[in-house]
């Protein structure tokens, strides 16, 4: 069973692992043929109530999906772009001491990759799985630093994310839901990783539902087997049209 979507829906979509297949590095992901057209048709059918919700920065999102552009939550909720194109930062940049620590860890463990998104950091170890235990130990050893700098650490799929305390994807979705054209609509959110649970757990209060990808996640009412299955569903929605 697939999630219901109608003209009163607001569609929120995570990117990596949900819309797009994971790759060796963030720059290696591929936007398959036809996806942009499907997204553009759904965006129009929902009167603009379609948004990306990602750990990527807004700039990286736009580069990936160019020329398609829509409302978006970037950097795990720290950046918001409204449907009218207005951009707002909900958090201060990551403090330099935390940035320096993540840089040192990247230098110390060959094969790791640091994404510096100003408002968030992502330390990827997909190409250096042997570094995982040492990186996790470093997170525990520096817990006092993170607390002092008001930074929270979140673990994902072969990645360690640093973001400001009080900022997450749920905060970003709540912000967009207070704005047109999302306001008074029924949100539907799809995600695949631990950072997405911050949205799943607020959906009931917003009257919405969620779907997970590749595995069952708490708070998700529906499940897709893979990003390819999500893309096929979106393509079918775009072709069949969104019902009233």
C-alpha cells in the first residue's frame, strides 16, 4: 500500500537514501532521468507544496536538482527556503572549535570525508569503515566540548553529523508548515535515516503521516523497499495526476 496524496497534501522528501540511491561520496549521487520532470509536475499539482528536507545545504540541493527549485529545509533544519524563495537561517554557524576537531579527525583517518556546510558538519566514513570505532570514541571523549558549544551529534548511515542544539529536520518542517502553501495542508514526509525520525515523531501533531525507505522506522506508517520504488511511485503520481 502506498501513501495517499491529494490536492490538500504537502509533500516533504528527504534526498539521500530516499529520493536518490546512496553513493560512495555525496558528490557521486545521480539524479535519474525523469525524476526532475516528475517532481516539477507534482510541484505544480500541489500548488507548490513540495519541499526537500535534507542534511545537504540549500546550495548543494540546488546544484543537484538544477534547474528544478522548490521550497527546502537544508542543513538538518538550520536553513529554510520558503516557497516564495525567501531564505532564512534558524541557527548560527557551527563554532570553530568543533569545526577544528572534525577537521583533525578527517586528517587523522584517511578515507574519511568532511562536508562543511557552515551550519552543519557531516563526517563521512563510508570509504573508511575501519575508522568508525575511533570516530565514535572521539565523539564521546569530546562530549563536554559539544555541550559547551551548544552542538549536538547525530549518527547516520556511515556519517556523523554535527548541528546546533535545538535544530533538526522536524524544526524545519514545522517552520514551512506555518507558511503558504503548506499551511492547513496534510503533510506527508519520507525519509530513510535516524535524522528523519525528528520529522516522523512530529507528524501526528500536524495531522500527517510518514513513509520510510529501505527499513522500518518508528513513526512511519508506510514503507518503500528502495529509492527506486519511491521514484516509481512519484512518477506514477505525476502521470496519473493528484486527485481532489
